């Protein structure tokens, strides 16, 4: 008699089950208004939880003053939350604790923002706090000094971080004289900051004209609009002056920028070229091509230099869309002895995308991945607010979110090849390496003329 372990076992499935039909996204009711003072208001009713999330965006970020005061917008956003004419920093924190709410401020290249989230029953208090910070911030001297010291320490750490150094250098190379070229200030520039500069930036850019307030959560749109009008309607300020920036210049041929970090056993590799923004009709095609090339964990780049070659753990390609321009990058952190081999495979896969049609299986997998990630990204209040901010800050079509998945599913093999040929500029890619020059210098020279720099960006011989 056979034992239980010897009895025949059920045959195991040898094929992957088919995907279930894609579920429809139930879009919340959306209300869009522009107040008399120019503030655009977007309200999205999301009743799953008794909570609201609100974010006020100003169309003035680091790029607005990068050529004169790099990092000023970021410093301003950090100190703006530390006091108003009627509340000290401690009082602000006590108000937040009392109602169980969260507060955030930040600045990017193109915008600055103040956000708050909490229970819907405290919506009026949350909006009043945002309004108070946006209109009456006092920038206490001691808070400014504390933030400046903290930024000083952060910069010292960043200057030892390969990823930061590579990202900083690629932006300088690609954007040249345009403000997007400057990612962060120097230690000396932070030391030179004065409180009055923050106040000046605040008065110039924290204004209602051309700004954007998004509120997502458990409310009735009419009642919320009344609250917003009452709290923000009387706010007025001069319009910020428009500025003109120099266009980035195209690059011809590959060039290598080697940031020397003696003694390191690993090199951060980053290649890039100017690309497109979300307003470009090619955006969807480029997003799909990037997903197949290196923008997803099952992409060609990952399969090649991670799974097959074992050169790195997490290679990645990205389409980076800023307001005025965009850029495409490919990154990998690898052992010093395989820097040249890694770059060879990066360019091999780029050129293959540009010349050979992808398979039907790759296309379908990438389309399902992108639409699935998109659906997850709008499933929470924070995610939905973030997606709405992309639409309205970048002035995309009103139906951008609602039609995203169908536009991705409609793309073809020919679309992918066309996008790769236009936006993956392999022949003119600019290359950044952050590593030990003594160990990787000869490998770097295989890919073009080499410019060596130190961690502060100074050219070295």
C-alpha cells in the first residue's frame, strides 16, 4: 500500500492564468472654478473616508530664482510654516495636534506648495491655516537661522552622495544656461542667504493670481466652494512678473563627465538627453516606450544588466517632465570593473528599441503595467490630488486622467518604435560617471571626450 507521500499529486498548472478584465475607475465628481482674484479651485468629492486633503500651489519654484539665488524657494517653503502674524510655530503645532491634522510645505523646480489634511469636520480650520500661512507668514529670524543650519548640513551630506552628484551634473550638462540646470545651492550660497530674501520671494510668488487650490475629500462641492470663497476670496496681491529664460542648447555627440570620488568601489552611471513634456502629443507613446526599455521592474534593461549580467541591482530609465522642458535619463550603480560593459548594454538596448519592433507580448505587458499602476495611483486622496495637480499645473486637457488608460491601450508596436527614435537619443547622449577616476578613467574614455570634475563641480586636470 502506498504511503500518502507516494500518492499521485494533482498536476500543476503550466501556464499563467489570463488577467481579469480591467476594472473601471469611478471618478469622483469634480468642480472647477476660478475666483475673482485669479485663484483656480479644483474640488473632487471622495466620500470613502471622513477626511479631506487640500494643497495650495504657487507657480513659483526653485527655477524662478535659480540663476540669482539657488535653493531660495525651497528655503522659503521650509520657513513659511514656522509662524504667522497671529500664530507662533508652537501654536501652529498645537492647533494641528488639537484637530489631529497634518501640515506640509515644499518647493520643486516649478512650484511651491502648502498642504494640510485631516478630518472633514475640521475643513474650515485646515483651509484657514493654509490661508494664514500663504498670506501672513512672518519668517521668524531664529527659525530662519535654524533652517539654514539644517540645510547647510544636508548639503554636506549630499556632496558625498553619488546619486545626488550624478543628478546635479546631468541637469547642468543638459540645460546649460537655463534655470533648470541648477539643482541645489552651494554651501557658500546657503551661508549668504538672508531672511529678507525669503520675504521677498514670498511676497512675489505666494499670491492668488495663477495659483491653484485642490481639495479632495468628504464634502459637498457647493458647501466647500462657499468655504473657499469666504476664506480665500478677499486675498489680493500684485501679479508676479513674467520671466524669460534661455533655451537649452542641443548636444551633438557623446561626452563623458567624470565626477571623481577617490577610493570608491562602485560607480554611479547616468546618461541622458533632452526630451519632452506632458503637453507633447508624443507623451503617451514615450511613456510606453520607456516602460518597455527601463521604466519597470520587468523591463529590457533590468532583464539584461540585472538578471542576465548581474552588473547592478536596480537599473532604471525615467522620463522627467518639467513645466518648460523634459529630459530622459538612464541610471545604474555598478562595480568599477563593469562600468564600460554596463554602458555598452545601456546603449545596445536603446538602439534595439530604436530599430527593432517590440514583441506583441512586451507591448501588452507594458500597457497592462502602466494602466494598473495608474489605477492604484488614483485610489487614495493623496494619489488623486497628485494626479489632479499634474493636470492643472501643466494645463493638460480636462479629460487627461479619464482617457489615460484608453490612450495607453490604443498604442501600437509602431508607436513604440517611433517614440524611441525621437526621444531616446543614443548617439548624442550625455554621460555622467561618479566614481574613482583612477579606476574608471580608461573605461570612460571609450565613450567620448572626458571632462573630470570634483564633488563641487570644479574641473580638474
